[in-house]
């Protein structure tokens, strides 16, 4: 079994889900007392969130590179970043380590392809929705069209993430607002909804709506478990 290197803490609530989901997947595949071999490097999200909103991406890059290098030096066989937004800096991370970096879009795009999705809507932070670092990767790897919410919807989605979800606050009125936005995106032509922020799955579940939700937290975490069990790092992607 390979050792998974996790860069987490953004937020710790979703990082805890990664740890749980990875170990549940390993247990389901191997049974018995098996659990994942992993190393977690957890950052202070207060620092990260402040720098994000100040646009200090060069400083953020330095922080993530340091985390990834430390994980590699500690024995990680590949690195996964437990957040969607910070994948803006994925190229910086990969160029500074010698082990593979497992991009969240790679795992998510495979699921879109498997489900024959031609159009999907992307929810996430304003950084993720309004910039192209995740959208472009998803479109390139899945060949699907990725649409985003309108400005008012984006503002509400972003506010709820940073004011509530990253603090572990789950409010029913926020769930209803997300579902309202998702319903409108489905009416606009989306075949499914990508939860492109690792906290959104805490608020909205697949049982809340009649259409398909693609939760990047679950998808990425379970894919990390599969990678850890493969003889070749990305063999599972070809299956």
C-alpha cells in the first residue's frame, strides 16, 4: 500500500471527512483491520483564508509548496490537496516535488465521463467559480461543458462557505438556498451538479435532490484510496 500525503486544514472539517472517507474505502476493499497509510499536513485556515481574499497567491504558493515538500520528505508516495480552491496552485506544487500530485479534477472528470455527463454546473468558492483553474481542467479531462451560477448565486454560495461551512455551521436556510440555486442550474440545462468545494457536501446530500450530485470530497478521497492500492499510480483511471 502506498502512503498518501494529504495537505489539509482548509478547512479541518473537510479534511476530517477526507481521512474518514479514505479509511472507509480501504476497509471496504481490504476488510479486516485494514486502514490507510497516510500523512496529514494540516494548515491554519485563518491564515489561508486571509491571504486568499487579499489576493496573495504567491505567498500561498510558498505555504503549499512547503507542505508538499515536507510530506514527500516524510515518505508520502503521492500528494493530494484536500480543497478545491487551492488547486489554483496545483502546478506550483507539482513542479516542486518529485512524487505525483493527484489533482481533484482528474478524479472528478473520470466520474463525469463514467456517468456520461455532457453538461454540469460547478458550485464552489468565488475563486473556483469565477476563475478557470478548475473549470478548464474539468472540461479538458471530461469533455463536458461546465457552467457556473450567476453573480447573485455565486455571492450566496461563497458567503455560506466562508461564514458557515468552514466553521462547521450547518443551517437549514442555507441548505434550502443551495437547493434553490441547484434547481435553477438544472433547469438551465445542467445534467448534474459538481460540489466543487470540499465543505458543501456537509450541507447538501444526494438524498436532498432528485438529480445527480458529484461531491468532489467523496470522489477525490475514494480515488486516493484506490491509488494507494494500485501497483501503478494511475492504473485505476484506465479502468
